[in-house]
C-alpha cells in the first residue's frame, strides 16, 4: 500500500501571469513527482499541489526565490489518510 | 461488520469500499422492482462490471438524463454522493412533484462507480489514484485519465502524451473500456437529453468546451441554467460555486467527457466539481458527504427540471 508520510499539499496563489507560468514550469519538472490537485487556471485562483517529502525543500526554495506566496494546506497527508481509514473502520464496526 | 439490511439502514454518511457499493445497488434494485433496474454496460480493464442504475416509470426509450460519479477514482465524495442521489430518487418519486413529473416522462441513468478499478485501488493500494488501471505498453506507468480519453479534441493541448502524467490521454480515443462502454451505451440509446459528469474538488459548475475557445452554440442558455443551478445549490449551506465553460473557467482540457456528449447533440452537458475549497481537498471528511450531496441535488434538480421543461 502506497503511503504518504511527509507529503504536504501546498496552496499557491499566483499573483500574476508571470508567476502563473513559473508554477506551470513546475508541472514539467517530473523529477519532483508533483501531483496537481487543483491545476493552474488563472491568476488569483489557488493551485493545490501534493509535494512528496523528497521534493519539499527544493520546491519551497523555488517558490520562495521566485517570490511566489504559498501556504501549507495539509501538513502531513498520511496523518489525514490514517484518520480517514480509522473513521471508515470505526463506522463500519 | 453488520451488513445493512436495506437501503434505509445503509450509512450514506461514510465512504464505502466497492463491494458495499455493489451490494447497495443490488439492494436498491430489489427494493424497487417497478422503478430501478441495473444495466451492466461493460467491464473495466480488470473485469469489474460497469453498473448503471436505470430509474424508469415505464415507456420505451424515453428521453433520458445521465449522471455519473467517480470517473476520477480518488474523488470519493462523488461516488458517496451518487449513492445518496440513488436513494433520493426512489424516496422522492411520488412525494416531490418536480421529480415525479420528470420521472413520469423521462428516465434517469446513474453510474456511481465509473472507474471501479481505480476506486478499488484507492481503497487498497494508493488513496491518491485518479486514472484507470490499464498498463501502458512500453511504460512503467499505469493508467489513462478517463476524462481526457474521449473523442473530442482528443490528444490536443490540455492533455498529456506521457503515460506517467495524471492527465495522460491514452493511446487513442476510447482506448479505455470504462469510456468506450459509455460511448457505446449513449450511442445505442440515442435519446439522452442531459449528461452530467460529477468530479471533485473546487466547487465549480462547468459546461463545454474544454478543448477549444469556440463558444458552444447554446452558451447563453447553458450559462444561465448554470447560474440558476448554483444559486439553488448555495441556498442550502451557502456553498459558493464558480461557473462557466471549462476553458474559460479553469483551463484547456482536451478529450473531455462533456465535450464529446455535447458534440453528440446532448445539449445539457455539465461537469460538477464538488466540495471542497477548504483545507481537505480529496480527503473530504465523511461528515461533509451528506451536506455535499444535499446541496448538489438542488443543482441537479434545476438542470433536470429545465431539461424536462425544454424538450428538443
């Protein structure tokens, strides 16, 4: 079973089209194994990206050096999935 | 685990594995032999049945409305809402005059687990899985995005040619049996008047096109109906939706479901993106399943009622 310890979901709000295209560039950096939960649409609409632990630091440095604001929507994805699984099992019981 | 004895005691407020959803469908059919039947329109790659519930009060090949959920398997609130919709239809027929009028003249088809292999995989292997589970020859990566595999702008900008991408369009249009089965069914039925494909998340109501900036010829009507639908939706819990054409509201997406259905002549073609916009994304707490289904139902009723009152 695939687990997601340390994976975070970042919520990025691009300010303008320049930042929009910088975020789009992230999509092509396949080595980061990013999972776009909410794709790039237009400036001001949030982009949510699941970032594996091994890419976190690099991606955050990339965003910060480009002056792109982001927040952490999910601190640790596996913790949420464990809660979801627990809730399913207890509801089934 | 105590199995629910009937669809009244079934727990709509939690996420269910695929076998329980199949059991639910069979229970609903057994309890409502005069209205609900199950049609298997095909098989998934791994051989699971593609079940469609048909809600009909008679007639032959009546004008029909299609609703599907779960084409992207990780969007669990959609399959969960689909179960709630199924029960709502049988509960409200004969009670709600609007739904009763619709079902006295039209049929409703509901495919709850549109990507069963992916859904099974999210429960047992990878909660984040979105695509189908068919291997891609020559690649280590499995699966095709079933919402990029339709014959509408197929392979154009707005989908990926890389099998490892989450938006991989597949080797050719309709390469996925989960898609081809719906295509064949819609073509053989030939009398669908509305087609609603339900995704999550980000709270949007979208109409064609996604693969081209050319507005659909019915843009004005689809836009005003979308506005009415999201207004009804918001009336329950204040959930705010954006609406518009796919390409102008989110991004360019080629090979999409409702672009193909619209090009088949099914005017009222819509895609929903249900909750959430908060902090949960696809991991929406089960406590939000029923409120999400309830509010979405108001929008679905607006679209179904408009379809019924505007025959074409």
